C-alpha cells in the first residue's frame, strides 16, 4: 500500500516539476527580452516585480496547478498500467517446441499376438520444452503418426497432464508405432531403408492458470528415417503440405473414438 501511494505522489510531482522548470525558464527569458526592448521600464520597482513574476509567482502557480491535476489523474494512470500488465500476462501463451537432439528413438522386432507376423516397432521418447512466455496448465499432448508410404493410415496417442508446465521446463512424451517387418531374406526381418515415420505433435491446455485461457500450440512436424535410426528431424515443407489433408481427414474421424488410446496398427 505504501508503495502505491509513493508511486502516486512521484508520478504527480515528476510531471509537474519537469513542465514547470521548462515553463519557468521560458518565462524568465521572455521577461528579460521585454526589459531589453523597453529600457525605460528599467527601474528598481519594475525589475523587482518582473523578477517576482518570472522567478516564483508564475512557476509556483503553474507547478501547484499541474501537481493538483496530475494528483487527481495519477490513480487512473496507475490502474491502466496495472491492467495492461495483467492483460499482457494473461494473453501470453506458452510456446511448446520439440528438442530433437534430446529425444530418443528405439526400434525392435516382435511377433504379433496372433503369432503370424513379425512386427517392426518404433518407440519414441520425445522431449518437449516450453519456450514461453506463458506457462501451461492442465495440458494435453497428442501425437499423430503415419508411415510415409501409407499416408491414409494414421494412428494417434494422447495423454492428459493435470499439472503446471513452467517456462523453460521440459516434458517427456512417449508413444510408439509399428508395421509388418520387411522380409530381408535368409530368415531376417526388419525395416526397409526407405521406411519413414512422420509424426505430428499437438499441445492444448490452459495458459498461465488452471482456469486460464485455452491455448492451442502450433503443430510440431517431425520425421524418423529407418536409414538414420538415431535421429529425429523436421520433414520438408512439401511432405507437410502433402500430408496435411490426410491428417485433417483422420482427425475428423476421431471424435467417436475420443477416449480410446490407439497403440499401433
């Protein structure tokens, strides 16, 4: 409370004092010019009156008038300043980014439950970071994936986090995708060197408070290639543009399955 009153007084005084200093200087110069142009006024009585007017009467009057006016208006200015800061803080949405260099991918082979096919699977541990400026609360992370050779066969996995995600903090998100392994001959199975897994990460939640404004993060597009098993990279723009309609079509079919977490297909 003391801090508020101090800022109130400081705001009123600072503006009034600065303007009065300039006005007082201009007034003194003007009176000096008048005396110079009217030499017959140069007697002790007139000089004393001019000094009084230019030296303290006009400056003090102007200062008091401005001080009172600014003192009355200063609370509104302070309120507007605080309101703008609050609005700015509430509108600051988190910006979630992927950190590919800290993400990990593991691939393995396994026989399916029916014992008929050898499945090649990719397990992704994706590290995501909140780049700010806002914090995320009660957020949901969803990953959509497809093999580049099969753009119409999407899968998805989502997870809800009832937690706070501070600026600069990282969160690990895990999901997997599998396919029938390629027969490489000689009883060997695995991925084809042209296999590429495309996955899209979406993050939604509340900004800056548990009941804050809903935010939807920009889609994060990434790619894993079987010929470079240890890295994750962004796909080129042509692939993104080509796959966006396929992804949109798949997402349109999700509401009826909203509460199913699909594994691999």
